[in-house]
C-alpha cells in the first residue's frame, strides 16, 4: 500500500478580516423592489395628508386654558378639559380634600415596582415590603384607623383601583396558579380532574362573563345577611382568571424541566415539598418568564373590564368625566390620556421582560 | 413487595377520599345556601322560563326577532349576533394581519417601523379603551344624515349608522344554492385528485354561470336614499356594530400579525437559502415553500386567537351591541333566574371554546411531524 500523503502547511497563513458588509442606503431600503416602492409612496401619501390636519387639531387650534365655551369656539383639541378634570380621572369620586391618600398610594406602588426591578433586590425582604405596601395601600384608601377619615369602597376610584386590582389579583392568583399547575400534573386522578376542569372552564369563558357570574352568583351562594363588596366580587373573578392563565404558563415551565432533576433530588433524600421549593419551582418559573410577563400585561389590561360591574377604575372615571354638559365631549383627548397611562404600564412590563430575558438567558447559555 | 404496594394504594386513595369529602361538604353548603336564598326570594329553579315571552327588545339582530318571541329565541338571537360579529372580525383580522405581518418583516424601514409602532400601541392598550374611543368617534365624529359622508357610490356614513346597498336576489335561490354546493364539492374532489387547476376553475365557473341562467336568478341592489329624516332602503349597520367591528378588528389584527410573523420566522432559514440557490422567484418562494410550512406553526396559536376573538366579542356589551352576554344579563334581570341563565351562558361559551380546542387537537395530531 502506498503511504498516505499528508498535506501540512509550512507556514501558517494570516487570518484575513471578514469582508465588509454592504450597508444599504436608506433609498435602497425604501425602494428595493416594486412592492417596497409602492408601500413607501403609499405611507408618504397618507402621512402627508393626515399629519398637517392632526397638527392643526392638536397644536394650532388646541385650547390649553379656558373652559367649555372656549373649546367649542376653537374647534381643536380641548387640552383644557384634561387640566380641569385630571383629578377626577385619576382619583374618581374620592373626597377632594383626602386625595393626597390615593396619590400617595400611586407613588408607593410605583416606588415599590421600581425597587423590585433589579435582580439583586429579589429577596424575601422585598416580598415582605410588598405585603406591607398592599396593606398600607388598603389602609390609606379605606381609612378608619390611624386617624384617617373613613372612605367607603364605593367612593374609591381611578388609577389606585386599577393598580390595587392588578396587584391583588396577581398576588393571590400566582400561588393559586402554582397549585393548579401542580394539581394538573399530579398522579391522583381526582386532583388532576379537578384542576383541569377548573382551568379549562375559567379559560373557556370570557372575562366579562366571569365578572358577571361572580357579581350575580356570589350574593346568592353565600348565607343571607353576608354582604359582599362589589370590589371583592370583581377581585374574585379577576383572581380566578389570572390564576387559570398563569397556571397554564407555569405548567409549561414544569413540563420543560427534565425529569432527571426530580429524580436526582429524591435520590439525595429530599422530600417532595423540599424538591418543589428548592429545585423544581425556581427553574420552572425562570424558564417561562417571557410568557409570565405577557400574562401580566393581559392581567393589567383585564382590570379595565370592571367598568361593566359598576366599579370606578381609571377607564370608567375617564368615561364618566365626558358626561359633563359644560364641555363639548372631548373623547379623543380623554381616551388618549387613559390609553397613554395603560400603555406606559404595559409597555414598561414588556420592556422589563426583554431586559430580564437577556440577563437570565446569559446564565443558562454556556 | 406486595405489602409495599398495598401501603402505596392506601397512601394514594386516602388523601383523594379526604379531598372528595371536603369538596362535597363545601359544595353541599353552597348549594344549600343557594336554594334557601332563592326560595326566600320566591324564585323557582327550572328551565321552563325559556318558553315564556321575552318582552324586551333587541336593538339589532342577524335573524328576525320581536319582543313577542320566547326567551329561548332571544338567547339564539344573542348567539347569532356573537357568531356573526366574530366571523366578520376573524376574516378581516386574518387578512389584515397577514399583510401587516409581511410588512413588519419587510426590509422597508418605513413600513416595518410603522407596523411595529401599530402592533405595540394596540397590544399594550386595553380593548375596552379602544372600543369606547371608536364608539365615541362614530357617534360624535361623524356628520348628521343631511351631510352624510359618501366614500363609495351607494355607501353612506353618518352618526346614525353605515348604510350600504342591499343585494336583492330574485329567482330560484334555493335551487341555485344546491347547484352551487354540488359544483363546489365536485371542484374540491377534483382538486384532491390533482387535476389541472385552470381547467377545474374554468369548468366550475362555467357550470355556475349556467346554473345562474337556468334558475332565472337576478341580482339587484337596493340603494339607500335620503328620506326626510333618515336614509331609507338598503342595509343599515348601526353605529354600535360599526364601532365593535372596527375596534375589535384593529385590535385582533395586531395579534394575528404577530402570530403570522412568528410562524414565517420559524421556518428554518435553510429553506429560504435553498430556494434562492435554486433561483426560485421570490413570490413562489413565499407561496410554495415558506407559507405551507409556516401554516403548521401558525394554526394552533391562530385557533386560540380565534377563540379569543369570540370571547372578546362580549365587549360589544360595553358599547351597546346586543350579543349573548347582554341577552343573558337582561334575561336574568327580568326573570330572576340567575342560575339557569348562567348555565346557558356557560354552556354556549364552553361549547365554543372547548369544541374548538378538541378540533385543534385532532388537527394537530394529524399534521404533527412524525418523529422516531
């Protein structure tokens, strides 16, 4: 047999730099082919037609100070309406001299949210601080103790209601969701059937129907004489809905965990509860943070539905403020303000989720 | 070994039995409370109220309804309204979402930037806010009947509604429908058998035209005309319906666009590269290589998005569109039969959503990639 000839370089070759990527100019990107050119021209045409009118309505003819008559005369955007009504939209029919309390609640919740964002702050102390925040918010809004004037829940309204409903339904719904997810994967057929049935029924119904069912059924199903707060009924419906959707997400996370984790834990002698607490749940939840934050955004948006059961949240207060006969129904400005507040909250949550994803995946990727 | 197995059995059924007993106790307590509360209000439990006369008006419906019809028919009308609204929104949002998804993926920075801005803005605002905005725009922003907007010939837009010409069919309508069904069934069988497509299309069209002529069908348009106070004739779409369709379509389009974009992105890039290496034209690349594979990934989330559209249609209640939830609420208000009304409501929605989930399951199992 002939010896195999090997080719071995005598001298190593220099590594060349990669070829420069051809950067497309803006013109090339906009008019690359026929479809792209048509799209560009169409968009330019639409913007050219509508932008001057929007600017004229919002800025040039916009009324920044004045009253309803000035708005009617000008025919432009009635920003003066927002300046006159912003306290009603933000706080509802809360007594005006006590409105520092809901404002403080909003500031408290915002501060706690910003505090909880860095991952180094994810400790048990922060959890306790959140519990204290919820209790403090309820006390501040309700009053009756610590020298605060009592305010019935029927008078609560605006942004604090939206924030409270979101936080409470998430806080109570998430542990419930973990229980439901574990129950759906349990070995005993009864627990599995119960959990599956509950999740599928709640997810199959529209939230509006759930709110309606809660507000009609709860008074009937409880003994005569026990009165249920309207806020509490809405909270039950929102919590159940949050729990069902979060349970599906957590179940996805539990399914993604390799079985070897649980087996290794039991080989080391950990009990089922310890395995869950230390090994399974942290990994499962970390794996599904993007869908969890998506569901959190949905839960924030769902709180706007409570206007059908008579609660005064941010949107309901905005809609009620339009009923003032002194002003020419500036619906666009009001709904724009309400939409901007919701957008700020929801967009913030989605951006935060992207930030988390980037930083958490780096730990897993090797 | 047998002793261990028996102990395992006891361990498994004892907690289950205890849970069942506790659950039964809680349910019995709730049911007892319900019965005593209803009895003290003089309300009997039973579904015979469905046969009684409804006596409340429904402002618009796809099928004809009068307050002298029964409660059961009122429920059917509510369901028909919900399904009609959902069908229109599903079709519109799928079509628009397809184009929006493509625009977002395109290399044109203006188109993709605008599409991204639209999707972000719509998905991060509650649907109720958007619906109330569109309802206010349709009610306050549109002119009165005297100075109606006329975007297309025969179409008028006022604050009292959208008026479009109504198609009036003359001739043997049922016979023509039977002929059309037969022709379409034959065409779909021929399609499956992979016969020549242009021949199938030409033959079906020819047969349909022949059937149209044979059954003596005529199509005329009943145009809306401005009467003294309002438009007469034609088809009226109320401001509530227009607002709900507009708001719900614009909201759902953002979600369907994301689903379609995700599906197209999930097709492996090797497919694109191979097609381009074979010099396949771009439009064939989309139509014959990418989209069929993307469809498998798109259909499950799209089906749940369709269920979401059906569930979101209940928000028509907020602007006054009489869908199923509204009819149930009015019925419960009038008769006090809360439990039965809620059972009917739950049954209808759960049938829709769980039925669609089961169908989707069967479809998924059929088209799932067979892996070893």
